[in-house]
C-alpha cells in the first residue's frame, strides 16, 4: 500500500486517477489516498487550480523536482513506479554531490552527504573510549 497525500492551506478538493480512489474533499487543507496498486503515473487534479500543493508519500514530504513531479495548472503528475524511493534517493544524492563541485574529495562528500560508514574509524573511537574508561 502506498499512502499519497497532498496539502495546502487553500486546498478544497482533489481527484486522483487511480481506479480504486474517487474524488475527495479536503479536511483542514489535506487530502490523502491509499493506493493498493503500483501505477507508473498518478495524476492528481486539484482545486483551486492556482495553488501548488505539497506532496507526502508514505508520510514523507516529497520534493517536486527530485520526484520528477510535473506541476501544471490544477494538476500534479507523479511517476510512482516500484523503484520510486531508489530513484528519488539517487537523484537527491547526485544533486548534493553536484552542488559540492567536481573536485570534492571523499572526506568533503562524506562530511556533507554521509555516504560512507567508516567502520574502521568507529572502531578506533570505540577503543579510545574503552581505554579512557579503564584508566578512570
């Protein structure tokens, strides 16, 4: 099951183009649907058309650009394939790497992105802590 939610303070109603879901009216500016199939594309029509609602997938706020959401007047087209989370995360990491520049070394990337676990460093720190605790 995939939970899709859109929200905006001015949101009144929306319709999602997945067979098991019908049009819904906003409650406190938020509308959510539970989708039991994995469609390639979800089309959400919303009213009023001049707003741009935010999107949550499984309670996680989604960046429109990272998720390749096509936003047009009164509609959101969201590609929601089986590998959505993987594609979203990879695009996020790549964007962060690109923002640091082509010459960013492993330490700079790790400091800003946290890509590596560095278990050898963790073990060294653990040993130092154990030594300190034995001497006190």
